[in-house]
């Protein structure tokens, strides 16, 4: 059996040893740990050869407990270690052979720095340029094109916020459907306007002399960011006449 690379067993595996599961059931099992996972994501990972569910005579996918465990490992390595699919596949094959796997660690806020001391800067993980290129699976020229459209911007120290990995992977996946980086400039402009609106609300809190108030500003920023993302998603779904799972 595979050993969990980041601590924690594959969710739901033990409860489903007795039979095969539909893709909808697998989605429900995984969402406890991976709330953002979708059926499309699972199908994409299958198309990349990372899982091989069985098929019924009618063509429906049926997943074993091992498939679900393997999916958990893949999603965990993407989320926690920002690995490209090619590297994840190599790690899974090594783990299947019983070999030890060394996963990269992405550093978070500086040692000894408390949350209140770091309110002026992001406390999320950062990732270097080379690591980001590897995670996205693109070359330097293509990456520079993304930067020219404002889709990715380095921090002052030349590193990137960990969220840049999510952006890069989404740009790659959209490209599979013919949506090029230049087409995404409008989305980036809209995101900047939404961020500016949130910043107007929290700016007075950030400038406050009380450190606790400034820490509160970050919590308020996260809360407003979550609401704007939900509103944006709802507006897009309404405009397209669809409802995402």
C-alpha cells in the first residue's frame, strides 16, 4: 500500500474496501480534505494517466479504494508540495516499488516570526521561480508571456506567493481548451478592480497605530476576498446559465 507523503492516510479508503465507487461517491469522499476538487479534475488526472479506474460495460467509471487513496496522494502532492504531474507520477511509481520518496518543502513565514509581527506581509508559502516553472511544466519563454499579461508577478524578493502555483496550473488547463494567456487579461483586470475595492475598505485598519487592529485588517481582507470570489463565481455561472458542483 502507498505511504502517505504528507502525513495522513487516503480519506475514505478504509470505508470503501468492500466495493467499487462511482465518480460522484469518490468526489464526496475526497471533498472532506479537498473541498475544491471537481469531477472535471478527477477526469483530467485520469486522462494524464495518474489513475486508472475500471469501466463498466456501459462505460461508467468505477473506483477502488486504492484508486481513491492514490487520488488523495496526487492532490496532496499538488497542494502541499506544488509538484508538476510528471514528477508526481514518478513519485507514485517509486512508492509503488517500495522506495523512499523525498518531497520538496516550501518555506513559510520566517522562523521566530509571530502572526502579529508579520501582518504587513503575506504569511502564505512562497515559491521560487524555478520551482514555479517546474510546477507549471512550462519553459521560461512561455512564463515570461504570462508575466507580460500581468497574470503572474514576483514579490520584491523575486519569489512568488504560493497562490501563483494555482494561477499557473489554471492557465495551463485553460490553454487545453484554446484559451490563451492574452485572453485572460480581462480577468486579471477584473481581479485587480475587485482587490482595489477590498483594499479601500481595509486600508484604514491597516494604517491604524494599534497592532491588533492591523492584524484584524488581514482577517477582514480574507473575509472580503472570500465573499468577492463567491460573488464573481455566482455571476459567471449566472451569465453562462450553468451551475457548478
